[in-house]
């Protein structure tokens, strides 16, 4: 499984867990949690069939105009990025964070 697919799978699981926790805390007796029109399985779900997985994966997959940042040729190597920035006379954006990349603490 590629890192991107793993990240998207973790996002789908996080979305399912969030919906399940919200439903439990509100004691929701109405329709099950959904992302758009896609039902989110609860914690009792042991397996997810390919059709359900693909629908859930498509519902949480990033896309659209809000994802333009993915079109940038991000450089994970700082030295190579500095050389490229100097060669092209462009600024260098340094994105630094502390903690888990998905905000899981």
C-alpha cells in the first residue's frame, strides 16, 4: 500500500471514528452517520467490502479547487530546495510542524 493510500485509509478510519463518537455522545436515534450520501460503518463493523470501501474512500479523498497545493513540486530535501530556489531566484517556504501528521495525539 502506498503512503498516499495509507494516509487516505487512515483519514477514512478517522472519519468513521469521529462520526461514531459523535453519534454515541449525542445518543442519536436517527439515521446512521454519513459523509455525503455514503454511510459510515460503526465500530462493530469487522470488515468492509470493496464496494463500500471504494465509496467511503472516494468520499474522503481530497479533490477540487481546495487541493491546488498538491500541484506544487514540494521538495523534501532542504539542501536541494535551497539550490533550486537560488537557481530560480524564488523564495523558499519552509513548513515545519511538531507532532503527529494527522493530529493524533
